[in-house]
C-alpha cells in the first residue's frame, strides 16, 4: 500500500515521504498490540517500542520460581460480551474458561461475597430473607433519598444506605484513590453491581470469561508475530524518531508527551507484593478484598486460576496490592483518576487539542485516552481505531 497523502508535522514542518508505509507504535500493551497487528495485516510496516523489558503492558504474566503463573501487575481477568473482540483474540490463543469470584474480609474475620449479594446482606445484618425480593426491600429501605447523584457517596447512600457503604466501599476507596467517596465520580463505583440473589460471580453480565491458556505473555507474542512488525524493548520514546514515520500511535500519557505544559494528569499506581506461601488460605475464590484501613486493597491467590501451571508442591503464590500515587512508584501509571468534578477530564481535553494540532499522532489505550477502561474495551476501541485510520488513509489515496 502506498500512501499518497502529504502528512505534515506541524511541529517540525517535515513533509513525509509520500510512499512511506512506516508506522510507530509506542507501547506493547493491548492497545499497541491491536493497532500493530491490524496495521501490519493492512500492509504497513510497524515499529513497536516499549520502555519495559517485556511485551504485554500491564497484562504481562510470567511463571515464577515455583512454576506458578503470576500476573506481574495484578489480576487481569478477561471478560467481555463483545463477540468481535473474543473472536479476534481467539486467533492468537486458546482460552480457558474461568469464573472470577471475590470475597471481602470483614473486621470479624468472616469472608462474604463481593459484589454484595443476598449472603453478604444476611451476614452483615444477621437476618434471614425468604427470597431475593425480600432482601431487596430490606436494602431499599436503607437507601436514602437523593435528588441528584453528584458523586460516588450519593450513589451508594441512595442504593444501599450508610452501613454497607462505610463497610465495603469507604475504606477501600480511600486506600485505592487517596480520595473519599464524596470526591470520586459515581461511575467508578458503578463498576461493582449490587445483587439480591445468590449470584457470586464478579462478572456475571459478560458472556465470555476466560484466560489465555498459555498466559498473556504467549498471547502477546502471537499477536506481535507478523513479518511487518518489529519490536524494540527497553526503548524510551523520543520525539526525534517521529520524523521517520507517517503516523504515531502512542499509548504513553499525553501530559508527559507534551512536557506537562498544562500540568500533571493524576494516576493511581499499585505496589505489587509477590510472595510464596506454604499453606493455601483460599480455596474457592482467587481474590480477597480488604475492608480495613491498612495499606492493602486486595490479595490474589494465583493457584485458583485454571491456567496457573501449578504443580502440587505445597507452595502457593500470592500477590497483595498497595495503592499509591504514580509519582511514588517510578512513574508507573495504572489508573486514571475520575473525580466527581471532572477536573482531570478537562485537563486531558487541553492536551487532546494539542495532539490534534500535531496531525500525525493518535493517543491510544488507558493512558493515551485517560479513560478507566477494561481490557475488552481497550481492544475494541483499538481495533476500531486502527480500521478507521486505515480506511481514512485509503480514501486519501483514492
Ligand atoms: N470498590 C470498593 N470495595 C470493593 C471493591 C471495589 O470500594 O470491595 C470500589 C473502589 O473504589 C474501586 C472501584 O470500586 O476502585 C472499582 O473496583 P474494581 O474491582 O472494578 O477495580 P479494578 O479491578 O479495576 O482495580
């Protein structure tokens, strides 16, 4: 494919070689992988760079010293109802069905299902309900009347009342976001449904829940395995290399790209503490959420995952998560912060306008678009984005 358009980099005013097919993708996570593969299959030559020593972005996993598969950056449990996304991924890996379950650890050391369901409500309030609708009525009476829902606290107080909010959501959210429920946008909490029946799956609304049978690392290796894709790891992005490419798809944080000229976009980060344990403490569920005010939000026991490669040697791998500001964790950006006042989105928009003036760059993925996206949403957006860009280029050519 020859590209006819004369792309002009407004910053350096370089007129591109009109026959060039070279694309730069910054970041080898899901967004970068989807763009790379789609563009490579359309005949573009794709150079991928990543500052880390591995592909896979935050989904990267590895087999630890005891033969157990561990997700280096915390649990990445794939779930989607998007058939197109599932079909695309299935080109590159076998998938092992997996149903994720989580329990919250209460101050009295009891474990209860989270998201809240009828068993959670029974345990917390010491009540029995003859059916889900009785539990629902009970919780509805606890809900407070709000004219407008302006933040996560309003949402929770209106839905489940004070007691459940303070127990399951306030400490966890403060640890996670270093902000209280009144400061956070309701959409952050709406990720967690509230149920009145016995459903205890974390993602029951999604048709597909599965893990790549040979791990994410192999999945990514397979996606990037194309003659038109070249990957360079341990390589920081440098604007100087842009001139070699007709377009740059960049998953770095947009504020960093523009030298923080409007200020920093905040991100939460996580310090992952990986350890080995002799005794299995959790059997049925993989993740335990903590309701206390200690430093940790949750803990994942990897041997519960069906693709964990576990050999029964009595040793189990566990990872606990300690949230922090990304500035305290070597600039590792994991979560864009969606506050109720929308301030961070407004800041992002300023940078986005700068990016559209650039003309040859598209920001992609969680950091590039500053959105709290699940894996399937990143994949869907990226596949669509790549196809749309290719179509636009072929129109320019015609
Ligand atoms: N949350 C909470 N208590 C919980 C689980 C979640 O307060 O036990 C809140 C918290 O603010 C969290 C948000 O809900 O950041 C979204 O939770 P989710 O499990 O979707 O977070 P992720 O897996 O993306 O880290």
